[in-house]
């Protein structure tokens, strides 16, 4: 009977060691999971930061392009306005220099317009 109790104690000791090893392995897995969670959180934060930086950069670029386009359209508007004013002055000068020719041209345009609208 003494042999049985020794074997029983050795088996219990081996079982306790196995449980201890399982607990140690479980703690190692838990630690690795915690590290993984921290790494994922840091990665998520880095990606969000990068996204925000790119968004701000795109916004600044869009604002800059908008300002350039506004300046270009204002310059084009001013140029067109000056061209029309110049054309108006030129036409007025021509009419003052040749009034009969201007009346004849206007009558011809009116006649053509009347012909086109009748059909």
C-alpha cells in the first residue's frame, strides 16, 4: 500500500505542475493579447492622425486653388469688360464718322431679321 500512496502523491504533484504550467501559459497568452491590443490601438491612432493630416492638406490645397481661380476669373471679367468698353467706343466712333453707312447697315440687318422670322 505504501507504493500506491507514493504513486498517488507523484501523480498529484505532476497534475499540480501541469496546472501550474497551464496557468503560466494562460498568463503569457493574456500578456500577448494585451500587447496586441495596445499595438492595434496605437496603429489605429497613427492611421487616424495620418488621415487627419492628409485631410487638412487637401483642404488647404482646395482653398489655395479656389483663391487662384477667383483671381483668374476676376482678371478675365475685367479683361472682358475692358474689351467691351473698347468695342463700344470704337463702334460709336465709326457711327459718328459714317452715320449714313451705319443707318444703311442697321436697315439691312433689320430687313434680314424680318425675312428670317417670317418663315
